[in-house]
């Protein structure tokens, strides 16, 4: 620091004096520091792993030498107190350590590992670490504060979902109401709603008759709560009348309520407009964004005009509000006046949604195929449930009065609703469904998960009887004893005994690990396995991420760090999320393992979920978003992951619910489709199709593919429905409330000229559906050098069920195709060279050859069935 | 009249004298500390009025025909200040029922309405100011069983929170108010004043998690109890104070209540919302601390 008083800047003498003192002090300090430097310079970041036996220590030494991450191994295996911190001892001077450790460390440089040291407590291995391992969990406070400071705007929830749950909670119930009787839960829901509408209506009507009962704020809250209950059921006219009553009261004396009421009225009118114009049932193109037909409009326009009126009133107060602006733009679209008619100050330009690449137009063929079933939020699974070589479709709906729906693939472009024949008509509700052959009989069974976002309710395990029917074996199997709120579970053979075990994660209840005993029953071992942590869990997925031969689990949580459970190989697990670097996002939803870059190691995708429309729109308009982005973690092959989100262009905020992956263009790289939204009627957002460009980046091809469905997105599956060797996208739509249902969409793949193969595996020693079996295809494209494509059977999103058969895109002019398979239970390997492309094959474990399967291609909806799927479920409504 | 109020009256007079008694009128808002309907007197912890006065405790004579019987300490009042020769008058009194119009409190308002309409017993469970607070038993951060009745003879200030509460303006702010009380009344903590945060998410905030949450404020368990129990137990205590909470997408939607209980175990005040300041809450606590035991709030100004 150089100080000279000049004439231009008169620096008071006092400051100069203090500056001199400061300089002197700094000088003294630096002299003192020199004396300390030697001790400081000797300090090193040291890590330690202590094992109970020499044998254990040797195993760990081998793992370290093969490149496994030190801190992950310390967390998993060390018996030292530092295990929780990834073995980190601190920044210490080795000279202060006990003699045998000093000796062991002598001469070791950064990155080097000592020999095994015998201590009183066990057998230690030390490492000089380049940097301290991450020692803090995800910073919850920092992210939370974004909400409170208004940096993340969370708008009103106009759907009645919370009010209806409150009403349900208040309603008298008998004990055990949620354990068996699904029909009874439907009745409770129906009756509690009717009862509440009546009671609230009467209370408001009687106000004043026995003296003034309610204050103005109470009356506003009363009418608003009734508006929400009507909105929940989709009675939008009644709902709007109540919102208006509240609005009139607020105008005369409680203006603080006005902005929320204006937005609620706008959103309710928009929803009414869509219902009146049959947008949800009709599978029209009119709720796809950007608009497919620029000037197409709704037939009845009055309600949209009312919506615009209220959104504009709101925007006059808060012109910058991106949520209201977005809703205004969408409403103009319903009039065929987007973008031209939108007031310039509020316009969100269409160009912001433009795709820079084309993958062909995907067209919704659900009505022609007979798959246009109305669903609320729910799961979608696609698989061959009747072993006829064709993929069937099953879709659930969280409406506790909606049965699951089972659609049999007729092989001619149409599907038949076999819900009743299959014995599934009484399977009501279910936010998610998961398929697996848990009893190794060669027929895929179904697990229905219930209670997510709502209240604890029974699950259902539906055994496939291999004759087109299913039997509810929940109680007989031992899964009926625990009643939780859950929307996610994953099957995996945790101990390689050839039977699939089940890991269920819950909302605010301990996670449960059900070990499959092989006789059709399960034993819950979550506690002894060390995997029974409580979170508000939204997704779970499984993979052997570290290649040690055992399936590990990843759990995504809403409002908490995510968990990575390493399978220790002895039916116990260690949570290593922090050490492995995969705790974020704080607000997570759907998740999956997939090998996006074809390096042979499972990578990890986690969707972020923050119910803020504004944050999602910022992603398009190029503003600054404050919410957490999606996360893509690349496997580093050492037990840890690298956050490559930004590098691959996924540092975006979407309000992701259902989502999944598949290869839309058969280039061998897995693409992603995101279903977006949240319960509120204020949150129609386009779904997003992201094309994977050779494992290097993901580009948004939503607009060019025509897949920007605006309605709430739930279970999604990629599946070769028409046996043409290309994957269509089956997308469950529909919101969390009965008034917000939408038909299933089936976006037919426009096809491409790339080669492919479709591989179906049959396990003999390994579980029958071959879940966890690894497939490697080596191929040359034209004259290019050979490349490998990797798939693991059973990998799918936590919110969407792809079939277990593997359709593998091979790229153009595929030649010299070789197929390698590794089976997890037997560790058997198979190698097949010179495999012909564009064919369906079946490979049995241990077999020396594979079988070609005869499949006949067809076009979806080519011969429309005489009657499309009825929009009302059979035997209901 | 309490000593503090007298002292503050004096300072308020000085302020008014300094202003020369000009017949100005100012819109004011504050938390009601004391009320004497017979004498038309109120004491209010006023918010600052820019260019006119700092935030302070002031006594007022209420002019007009307002019936003060419906007023209880802890309410938020809006009124006009007009100055007389030697005293300040309050006119056009209005009770502010709702002061936060964000989505979540609005949602909580609707849910509260539904709850009280569908469960007619709910309203009757709510303790009114001046009434005895029913005893409750919960467990604190040191795993100690804690009863409200064990603090008889001391003043208790109490609020509600949960650790995953995403909005620091809600749970954090309300508990942080208690932390500011702890500093203001440092010498009287434990012996004279007890703080409580009742944690409404017992599934998550129990055992070590509860301890960690209490550590956010380095709460001394002897003076500041973080309390929880089974969900029905917590709900029952909360309902006593008209406090409700609902599960909502992994969070809790909840109303906001901060409660002061006097030395006799009677409810001294129940503040709704989150818009009041820690200073105002402190003024209220100080008023209650000054009341000797066995003295009803209505008699405080006699």
C-alpha cells in the first residue's frame, strides 16, 4: 500500500496516522508469519481409513489401487470416527502424529497412499489428500432464503388440492380406513367434499342472520375456500362465482387480497375455457406450445376474454410478474392471437421457444390407437404383460376413485381396454406404478403406489397370473402391513440371490427395504440394512454405480439432501451422497441412472422441482433464474460423480414431475422427455424434449418435434409400440385434482433411417426379467472406428416405466455389430459377433446362441378401432 | 399504571411538547399492550412514523364512541394520532385482522376457515385472553419432559416453527423474535421469563434434529425450550392458541401465532401474523413482566 497525501485528495491526518500503524502492524505480522511458515508448510490434508482386520485392509488397498475414491471408501468401510467425514483427519502436521503414522507418511506426496499400518484400533491406510473432501452438507439455508427474499416467486395454488386434503382430514373415519378398502377411500373423498361444500356454503349464507359472525377477512377466506373446493372438482362456474364474491368483498375494504384473487380468477377462467372447449378430453393440438397452428383458436372465447381481463388487472399492479405474463400469453393463444395480440409490454416472444434442431414432428396418435384415456396425475408403464411380443400400456391416476387402466396391444395399431377382464377394475388411485417380475414366473407384475402428496394409503402388489389377469397379493406377500404415503419404489436384487427385492421410499416415514424371500413373500429389513432414513422422498432409482457387482440406490428428496446408498454386499448400505457429490438439488423429483455418454458406467439424472412458474419461464426468456437447475452427474468411475449439468447445457429450470429417457433418433445416445407442471391451475408449462448429442450436450427440440404439451406431465415411457424399431413417447397427463384430468398422449415417432436392434433377456440364475444385466453393443458406423453403446436392463425413470426389452439405436450404416452381455447373479458373460441389425432377438442366460424373434411392424392408429377408449372409466362415474 | 408506562408517558409528553402541540393528525399502527375500556385508555407499541416519531410505546386516550371492550392486548391496531395539550389522542381505531397477503398465509386463512367450519369444537378450544391456558406436556431438546404448569409464577413467550420451513420470514423470523427477547431480558431469563418454540413437524424434528434446530439460536434449554411430542399432542397444544398447520407438498402450511402467558398461567396475548417487530413483542412481554401475579389484564391500568 502506497500512501501519499496529494492536494487533490485531502486525506485527514488521522487516517494517515492509522494507516501507518496498520502498515507497521502488517509488517510485524508478516515477520511473525515467517516464523510460523515452517510449521504451516509441514501441514497436510490427511485422510485415514481404519479396518478391523488385515484382510479387510488388503481388500480396501486393492480398491484404492484400482482407482476408487478414498473418501467414499472411508465413509463406507472405515471404523474410525472420521468415517463420517470421508476419513478426513484435518490439515495437520504429520510430526504431531503417533510415531507409526509418522513413519508411514514419511516421503509421501500429495495423492499418495501409505502402506497398511497396524494400530491398536485396527489396520490403517493413510492418504495425503490434494484438498479436503467436501465436509458440509448441501446448504439448505442458502437455497431456502431465495424463497423468502422473493428471489423465487411462488404464486398462489389455485386447484383446491390442499383444501380438499384438509376437508378429508377433518372427515370422520374408522380406524384402518386406509389399509384395505380402496372403494371406501373413494367414498370418503367424495362424501367429505360434498359435506364440506354444503357446510361452508351454509355457514356463509347464514352469516349475519344470528348477529355478525364473520369478519370481512373471514368472509373472503370462506368464499375463497369454497372456490377452491369447487375448483378441485372442476366445477369452474361455481368456483368462479365464489372467487368473485371474495373479490367484491376485497374491493370494499381489504385490498391486500386483490392481487391473489385476480390471478385466481384469471387462472380459473382459463381453466374453464379449456374445459368448455374440450381441450383436455379432445386430444387437440390446441394445448401444445409453441402453437402448432398459429391462428387456430378455441371455439368459445368468452371465458378466455374474462381471463385476460383479470390477468391484465393483476399486471397493472405488478407488470413484471412473469407468471401472470406467461398466463396472459397463453390465454391469447387460446384466442388465436398469440403472439400478435399480446400487449407489447407483456409479450413473451415465441422465438424464445424456437428449436435450433429438427428431429421430425411427433404426432399424438392416442385417439386413433384407443389410448386417449382421461387420467389425473399418475404413473405410466409400458411392457409386454401377456408375452405376445407386443408392448401393452398401463396407466394409473391419483384420483382415489379412478381405477388403474390396462390396455392390451392388439398388434394392428389399436389397443383394447382390458381393465375389467384383467381383474383390475377395483384398483383405485395410485400416483405411480412400477413393473417387475418379482416371482420369476416370466410374467411382469405391477406394484401400485398410493398416498403421495396426500395421506398414507395401502400399496397393491398385483401378481400377473400369465393369463391376462392379475391378483392382488399385497397382504399375502407381506407388503400390506405398512401403510405409508409413497409415490416411488424400485426393484433390485440387492443380494444377487436371483429374486428382485423392493425398496420403497416414503413421505415423512422411514424408507422400507423388502427382501424377497423367493416364496412370494417379503421381509422388511430397512432398519438392519441401515437404509431406513426418513425424508420427504420423491424418487428412487437403482444401479451398480461403482461396479462392485451389487445394486446401489439413489433417493431424491423434496426439501432435503438426496441420498446415495452404497450396497456393502452384505445386505447393509452406507449413505455416501456427500462424499460422492450427488446431494443436490435440495428440491428434487424424478431421478434415474442411465449411461448418457456410453462410457459403460451409470450416470445420474435428477430433476429439480420448485413450484415457481416464473423460474421456469426465466429459462426461456434468458433471464436469471434463482431456483436450482436440473442435475446431471457423470460417473467418475471411482465411486464419485462429476456435476456436468452446465457443461452439457442442462443448467435449466423446469418444473419437472414425470419424465424419462429413451433414444428418439436411434443414434445410440439416450434423449430425455420432461413432463412439467404442478397442481395449480396457474402452471401450464410446455413439456420438454431434449436430444442427446453424442453424450456431449442436450439440445431442446420441443418446438420442432411438436411435443410441448402444456398440461401437467406425469408418468412417461419410451417404447417401441408399433414394432418399427423406433421409440414412441407415451406421456401421462393430468393434474393432482379431479378437475384437472387430461387424456394420455402417444407421440408417434416420425422414424429415421438409423439402424437398431431390440434385445430381450431371459435370466435363469439371474432374476428372470434380467434386471441389472448389462448389455454392450459394439458397432462401426460406415467407415468410422468401432464404438460401444451400453444399456442396463430395468433402468428407467422413477416416474415412468420403460419396458425391460432394450431397443438400442445403432446409428447409420451399422456394421460389424457385436453384442456382449453380463449377468449379475451368475457373473456369466456372453459374446455374440456379427449380429444382424434391425431385428428382435432374445438371449437366455448361459445360452451359446440367441433367438431371432418374429415381429410384424404396423402403424399406430392405422386402422382405428370402431370406438376409441371411452373417456369415462368403465363401471365408474 | 405500571412504572414503565408512566415513564413512557413522560417521554411521549416531552415529544408532544417539543412539537408544540400543533393540531396534526398522523396515521399510526401498533400492537396493543394494555387497554382500560372504562377510562378509554390504551397503551400501544407504535411503529415508527417517518418524519414524526420513532417506534415507541405510547399511551393514548381514545376519542370517539369506540367500544374498547372487544380489544385485547396483542391485537394490531390502526388509528389516527391527534395531539392535545398534554396528551395524545387516538381516533378511528381499527383492528387489523390480516396483515400478510402472501400466498401461504392466505392459504392458511382459507384452511383455518374450513377447519373451524367443519369442526365446530375447534373454535371453543381456543383460549381467550385473560383465560387460563390448559396445561400441556411436551418434550424439549434435551429430552426433558416439560409441563407448562412448572413455570407458574413466570412469564412465558411462545411461538411455533419447524426446521424445514423454507421461508425464513415465517418460522425463522418468529423464533428469532424470541432470540431477541432473550437478549433484551437477559437478566430475567429462566428466573422470570421462559421462551418456548413448539415444533410442529415431529416426524422430522425429534431427537438430535430437534437439538440441532435449537442450536440455530444456541438456545439454553433451561430458558428456551424447543418442544415437541406426538403429532396429536402438538396439534392439541397448537389448537389451544388457534394455531393450525397442514401438510402441503412436503412443507407445512401454517398460521402464525406468538403467545404470551402471564405469571398466573393466563393468556396475556396472542399475536397473529409475522408483521410485528421483535421490539413490539418485547414491549408486550415487558408489560406482562411488570404485572404482579394474580392481577387480571383488565385491571392493569386501574
